[in-house]
């Protein structure tokens, strides 16, 4: 099974990235206004505020328009490039390399070295070195009162960007190394989880097989004994001889199979390595719930024309099982599942006729986060802490899915939309 391929996906957590950018913009704005109005140092602060406002707008866009909880490597790199350019412009307006906060320009690259791939880190480091080189020779003087004249040798000014570049390369190198080790450890942890889950499944199947072999042994022995007695008595009858021989041989074969199961139940199952499409996944999960639930499941695949198949993924199965299980848990009687596709996208829509998601969690955009509590007292015992939803969402997002939570405008029940780009689905 291909379990680990998407576990190495380079990405940033959107909420963490947004919060860090808010801190940076607030710090920049406070500093600019403090120098202008408290220290009374004159400089082009209006243009500085405009540059900071552009950054604020990009953060609002990231918050509202980008729905993924995990930002992919390319998108993360674009936003970090913007952050570096924005800082570069601010430093150009406020003293260049003589600005005491100039070291902050290396933060985006150090940040990327932990979470993004090597190519992104190289791009960001190269951009920072270029900007530092420009700011060494071209900048507007640092705001001051006009009474202080601070002069240093040129080699001192050249040493500032050089020291920052050395620090940048040092920190990014270790960031890449530690980030790589963390990803390796995470891969190992995922593999351990996979092996443990598979082992537990086999142990459970083994216990069931042994119990089945023990329980079926007696009636099978009776069937085999009766068949042999019939064979002795009517073995010369040409009309039924073949049928009796077949009955005896198949009974012996059943006895051998049960014997193997009771001794070594860990028989290879080719289905575990078979290729499946999303229709197969949904059929498997829905069928398992239909066996234990009295509620009605409707699986609509009329608009599904996608032939993309992937190796059976425990991550996708767990994620789908989680959301369909939640629909079964909260619904009154009906669970509707739609599988749709076109040339570019494939999506799964899971609806139920239950009470829907808590409004306060939807309004705060907290669905999919762990350890959350709704203020609503309705179904409070069923809601839990959101760990199951968080795990299911994370596993599907690791497999390139985009998850949207909302309440149905028609029934008021919960609605979960799981969407893939076909090109990403083909890479699972």
C-alpha cells in the first residue's frame, strides 16, 4: 500500500502562518507610527503605511479566499516572497542596512527551511541576498532628529549585510537539516502506525478465523462423514458417483482451508494491493455502515465519469469512514452521498438530515480543529472534542483533498464537501 507518499508533502499550516503575519504587520505599523509621532522624526511614513496595508490585504485574502487548511509549497513560497519584498521596500525607506531591524528580513527564509522544499528555500535565500546587496548601496537615510551625526567606516557598513547573509545561510542550513529529520521521523511514525494497524487487523482476523475453524469443525466433520458413508453405499451408482465424489473432495478442501486458517490466518490478500477509484472506496465504506445501521444510505454516482484509480489508501478510507460515520451518528434517518466529477475536479458530498454543525463553530471557522467545544447545548454529548473530524480532515488533506464544512440550506443538516483536482488525485 502507498501510505507514505503524501506524508512528505511540503506545506504550511494556514492559521499559524496568518497569525504570524498579523504579528509582523502590527509590529511594523506600531514602529512606524512611534517613530513619526512619538519621536517626531520626519520621513515618508504614509508610503510605509501603504506598503504595510498591502500586506494586510494579502493576509485578508489568505484568510477568506484560500480554503485549504494546509498551504501547498508553491502558494506558501509566493506569499513568503511577497513578505521579503515588502520588508525590502520598508527597509529602503527607513535606512537600508543601517536600520536596526534589518535582521528580520531573514525570518521568511528561516521559516521556509523548516516546512518547504529545498528549491523554495534556495529561491528565498537568493532573493534576500539580492535585496541586502541593493540596500547596502541604495536607501533613504534612517529617520533621525537632525542633531545626531553617526558616521562609521565603509567596511563596517559592508560587514552588516555580510554578517546577516552568513547568519541566514547558517540558520537556513540547520532549518533544512532539522526539518528533514523531522519529516523522516514523521514518516517513520506513520509507517509504525500503518504496521501496527495492519498487525492489529490481522490479529483480529486471526482470532476470528481460529474461532470460525473451531466452530465449523464439528458440522464439517459430520458432513464429511455422511458424504463418505453415502460414497460407500452408492459409490457404484454411475448417475450420482461424480456428484458424491465432488461432495467428498470439496468437504476435504474446506477442512484444509479451516486448518490453514486456524494455524496461520495471515494469508495474503491481493485486494489490499489492488487499485481502486473513489466509487470503490465509497461502496466499501457505505456497505460496512449499512450492515450495522438501520438508517437509509443513498449513494448517487450519476455525475461520476472519472476512471482515475489509486492504490488502496488507509488514509482515504479512514477519512471517508469518519465523515460518513458522523453523518450516520447525527442523522435522523437519511444519509446522502454524491460522487461528482468533471475534466478538472472530482468531489464527494456527504449530507445528512440531522441538526447540522454548530453555528458558532462554522462562524468562527473552527471546524476541523482539535480540542474544540461548541457553546450549543444541543447534542453536546455527541459533538465531542472534534478529534475525529480533525484526524479525518488531516488525512484527506495529506492526500491533496480540500475539505469544506457547511450546513445544508435545504435540510439544515451537516454537509461535507471533499474535493480533489484530478491531477492531484492521480498522484496518490
